[in-house]
C-alpha cells in the first residue's frame, strides 16, 4: 500500500513538473496575421506592442496587421480558412456561419470564465453556440437609434413615428429607415409589438430549431405600423448617415455614423431613441437589435502558438484596449467596467443607444437565410392594398422560414423531454402521421411536452384536450399556462388525436 | 422547306431572305441530327478500328522486336537507349520515374479518394495544458477533387507517352532495316529549332492552357455534381460528396418550397437576361450607328469636338461612372431632388424601387455607356463604304431611307455581324452594369430562400454571384447555373452564327 502510494506520489510530481515546464514554454516569438477594421489598424499595432511589453508569459507577437472590414472578414475566412488570418474581427451575424465552417477555435475554460464574467450578457450570448464560447466580445454598440435634423423636426415630435413622417412630408424631406434591403432594421416593427424570432444552434453551429412569432396577430399590428412608414412618399430605404447631405431630415442608423452626421448637421443634430407608432389607439415603441462585434481566433495546428494567440486576443478585448478604442474611435465597449466609466456615459450617441437598449432584443444566433427572408417583408407590405395583403406578406414569410428545416407541416409534432424540445425535428418518430404516435417517455424531472405545428412553439393541443387517459398525466392547474401534457411516470405510450380530442394509452 | 436556286433566293426581299434562312435552319435541324448521329457512329467505328489497329500494332512490335523493344514495354525508353538514342530514351525513362514517384507519394491517395471525396473531416482535441482546442486536419475534399482530376490527366498523359515509346521501337526497326542512320540526341535538339520549331513554341502555352484553363473548367463542371457549399466546404468542416444529378433536379423542379419553385425563378431570370441582352445590344447598335452617321454627315461642324465629348465617357472608368449614376437616380438622388425642387413632381420617381422602372432605367443607362463605343467602331466602317454606291443610287433616285436600308445597313450588318453576336453573348454576362447599378434590386419577394435574394434586374451571372456569396454559399448551384449559361449562350451563338450574312454570303461585299 505504501509502495503504491509512493509510486502515485512520484507520478503526480512528475506530471506537475512537466505541466509546469509546458506552461512556461509559451515564451517565444510568433508570426501571425490579424484582420481589423481600417480605422483601428494603427491603434491595434500599438496595442500589440503594449502586449509584447507587458505580458507575463514572455510572448512576443510579430503581427502582420491588414485592414479587412468586419463585413468582409467572415466571407474571406470561409472561402479559405487555411489562408485566413489568425485573428479577425466580425459582426455577430456572421458568427454561426463561421462556427459551421470551422473558422473559429473555442475559448479555453479559464478564458471563457473571464469573458463571461466581465462582459454584458447579450454579447456573451452572441459569442456562444450551444454551450461553447467561440469568440471574444469586441464592442457592444451594434444597435440603431434616431438621428434627426432639429431644424425640420421639432423635439416634441421625435417620440411619434406619425409626427416624424408628417414633418418630413411637409418639409419635402426624407425619413431614412432601411426597410426592403435589411431585415436587421425592419425587424424593429416586430420587436415593438413583442414578436420574437429566436434560433437555437448546437455546439457545431448547426441550427436545430426556431421560435418565430412574426406570423401572428401581434405581427399583423407590426406590419400595419410598417405600412404607415413605407407608404409615405418621403420614406427612404437607407441607413447611410450621409443621407442628411442629400435631402434627408431623419435617419435611423448606428453609432458609427455619428461623426459623419455631426459633420453635416453641426448644432442641428439631434440624437434620441426610436419613436413609437400607433395602431388602433395603442402605442408601440419601436424595438431594435442590440448586437456586437466579435474577435475570433482561427483553429491552430500548433497548440503552443494557439495558446499564445488566444492570450493576445484576450488582451485585445480586455477593458484597457476597449477603452482605448472608445477614446480613439467611439466604439462602444462590451466590457462591463468600461461601460460604467464616466467618459462612456457622457457620449450622446451611446446614451441614445443605451436608452434604446431598453426596447432592444439581443441578437443571439440567427440563421443566415433569415436575413434574406425577412428583409422582403417590407416590400410585400408596401405592395399590399388591404389587411389580407398584409397577412399574405406574413404567410409568405412563414412559408420560407418553415422550408429552412425541410419541415413537414402536414402533421402535428409532439415536442418535449423525449426529443430535446426540438420543434424542427426531422425524424419521423414524433409526428402524428396517421393521427397516432408511439412515444417512449424517458425518466426525467419534467416528463412533459406539447403538441405543436412543426417550427412553432404555440401549443396546438394539450392537457385540456385529453379525453382518454387523464389519469396518466399530471393536472398542474395554474402551473401549466402552456397547456402542456406532463406524464406521471416514464414508459411507452400510444397517443392518438381524433378531431380535437386526445387519447393516451399506456403500453 | 423548298430548296431555292440562287436566282430565286436573290429575287426575295431582305426580310423574306432572312425568314428563308431561319426557316431552312430549323428545317435542317432533324436532318442535322440524323447526320450528326451517323457521323457519330462513323466516328465511333473509326475510333474502334483505330484502337484495334493500335493494339495489333503493339502486339506486333512486341513479337517482332528485339530484347530492348520488349523491355521498353516495362521500362520506357530502353529501346532508344539500346540503339544509342540517349536523349529520347532518358526522357521516356524520366517521365516514367516521375510518374511512379508521383503516384506513390500522392497520386494513389488522390485517386483512391476520388470516388468518396474523403473519409474523415478535421478533428478537435482539447489540450488541458494549454487550455485550448487543437485541430488536426485530415482529408480535404476540395484538394481530393482537384488533384484527383490532375492525376487522371497525368495517367492519360502516361498512356499516351507509353504508346509513343512503343511506336519508337517500331520506327527504329524500320529505319535499321532500310539501312539509314538513326537520329542522335544532337539531331533531335537541332530539329526542335528547325523543322519541329512549332512544337517548341507551343509547348509552354499548351501546358498553360491545360493547367489554367482546361483543368479548372473540368473541376468547376464536376462541382455541379457535388454538394460543395459553405457548410460542406470539404475541409475545415464537413467533407463534401458526390450527389449525382440532384442539383440539376433542384434547378428544374417545379415544386414550390418556401416561396416560388426554383424552376420558376430560373425561368424569370433567364427571360429577363435574354430581354436585357437583346435591348442592350440592339439599342446601342442602332443608336450608336445613328450618332456616327450624324457626325459623319457633310456640313456638320466641329466633328472632332463631338467625337471627343462622346468618348469622354469612356475615359472615366466604367465602374466609377456606374456607381455615380446609380446614386444619381436614387430616391433622394440628384435627379429626383432636382425635379422636386422645380416642382415638376411631388414624390420621387421609383427608378430603382419599381421592377419595370428599374429594368427600363438600366437599359437606358446602358445606352448612355454603350453609344460611344459603337460610334467609334461604326465611324470607321461607315467611312469605308464606297461612296460611288451612294452616288449611283442618288442618280437612280433613291432617298435617304432607301440608301440606309439598301446600302448602309446591309454593309454594316455584313461587317459587324460577328461583333453583334459577341456583344449579345457579352451582354448576357454583363455583370458590371447590373451589379453596380442596381445590385439586382428590387428583390423578388416571391423567390424561395434557397434561391438567394434574387431581384428583378438580376441576370443569370449576377444571380450566380449572389448564390456564391450569399448566406449559404451554394457553390454547387452556382456551378449548375454556370453550366446552364453556357448551354444557353452556345445554343444562341450556334443559331445566330448560321444566319449571319457574313458567314452565309461571304462574297457579297468582296
């Protein structure tokens, strides 16, 4: 026994020593390529020098810094990952594509822990697929708000969409709000009425399900509001801050246009959160997306180099570097400590953004095709002549969303604990193909589920419709607002739908 | 279709002649197909006979050859070396050695993977010491497809060289029998700059074409039969595989999935592409010719100035002027703002917002860009038309229109016919104008999400671009559409080429 113990102890000692030896060997010089936006290229060079001078691991980075915009980086990476940069920056809507293409290496456990605790929750979600963190948050300012020309739109009108449109029409000037060419902006109306489009990815970045309520009564209210805007002859579908120079009086865009617009309007520039629109006497405050930019590290074949590059990326997205970027270029930080600093709190653009954030939706992961599908809603809305036409626009949208998962919408689907609540399930097992279904309920804390139309989360039939076998399921009363069916014990059941009635038989 | 004699044909009016030509073209199609099949059969028979003769010849060489001839079946070049033709022999040998080394070091792997396009994608492994995921790359479908094709090319080249090597032995035997002297290495080298000089000159270009044109085209065509896309990029993520004709099925399927069917979208884009190509070609052609004639007219002053002014539009790089014009016609652009400030319109004209407006606007702007080129081309040709034709026609009492339709236009069509054809096919693939002016907008809201965000002014070529760079990066669909563009262009070129006066009546203006 003693002998065994001593052997184990020696082994443990050797292991610790080798581990220690390895950890020290991060020291060295590494040649890497970095893609950053043109405007922070010089700043990044300086930050890397700072890193070389101050890092505790003895890492020296020799970086080849290239100017590649956040919009182009993802496409370039996907085209040829091997030839891509070791560190690159991108807008979060590209995230899932990059994970799917294997262009991002996941963060280590310690690094992930630091990123999770020091950044705001929205950006952490944006950099996460499944349970894995794949990128470092760089900014948290990818949202939009209203810039307006004070000489055309009086301050008391900026809270009402209708008033802004009226002012613009009166002055024969444009209200620029990008619609037909960008879902990122036109979703604003849907978020105003509480619609959601939430997508779920697994650890590999593959989309597994969607919860989308654009095609709903609330969605219909949203498109009615949208119609007011797109029907105005003085609506301009653009998010270009320079529009103020060509006859616009109000532009909905983001913090990046701040200096441009300030240069055009000077003292006449007004900045505020988005307005509200009114349908059937109820007022809805326009929502927005609240997104971010991320910094990613390409998967490396050499673990030592990989670890060194991760250390650099971690440094470049830390509080100090984010503050430097804010001071130089007014990039809104994602780091919580940086966000709280007085300088950030005093920037009027960021204040408007943070005010609008109260109505915003974290962007999360969204299927790449969604942007193409959702952007055309506003074209359909513009062409619609009545409410039926508006509904048609939503139906058109819903059809396309459903087709993304090859959903068979001819049968109902029983989602729940047994299939991981996957409402886009492609296996045949949980569909009511001929009105009935054999179900294996595994033992778990919550052995429940609901019967839905594939791709949707709204319960089509549930507890209230069970006529046979009510003794096999739990009656949760008020604890069951979604009308779920919760089995009392695990086992094999046959569930049959006949008209509106459900019968459950234990096998 | 009645076969007309020359006299009967010449009696017909211009339009009837054209109709006759078109008619006889289509009437000749069935006959052509039958003829084609017959000659195909003949070709196959000829190839089979050739192959049989070849094989017999090879066996005969083996039977009748000496030891060195027999040995060169296995070790290429032995025959040549044994008879003192060192240079030839060593070249054969070198080729064989290179081939064997290539096959062992990589060729066999590429070839064996070609049917599956790879078995294992990359793997990630967590390294606890460095707290990082380390990637190991395995098979790469993209490289397998590329090098697989290259390996096949190489094997074909080897078989050909091997055959040449056998024939050499027969040749040696023949020359020896006739008592002549064999060519030495020195003779060979000398002939390369003498009677074989064409081979020396063509060696480099031919290799270049093979590697940089033929191989990529072959590769791209093969992509249409795989599922190579952003999510199956064959390397860092999922491998891609062969899918047979699935992609062509998708393109031609009328089943509507999430919006319009793919076939309907394809049909719409194709129709607009043809309409665009027609108008872009002929509006430019006739208006350009008109401008050239106007400037050429006697009595017009400052001819050089007018020409210079028009040519100025060529001096500015096209993509700059296109981007600028695109902004000018925007809803809040110069033109709308000007019209509105003058009080002529109360709301902006939908140049880029409305499908019909957008289509007409791109055609009109294209006229503005294209006229100067056509003016330049036609000015020279117009000056070349013999003036005595006009003089004699004037004496005969022809008016300006008659002169134009009887003299100018036939002459122009004769000379510029091939140009018209290339410009038509060029316009079908006119990426610049469409992409820079509208980017395909306005979007076709009915099209399915799988078809990318295709718009009403998208040509096949800009649609292809959108599919490749869009959310899903469907390289396979882009390849399929590329093949379809080729089919359409080839068909049109073939039909039109046959009807061109410059091909049909070659002697008319000589």
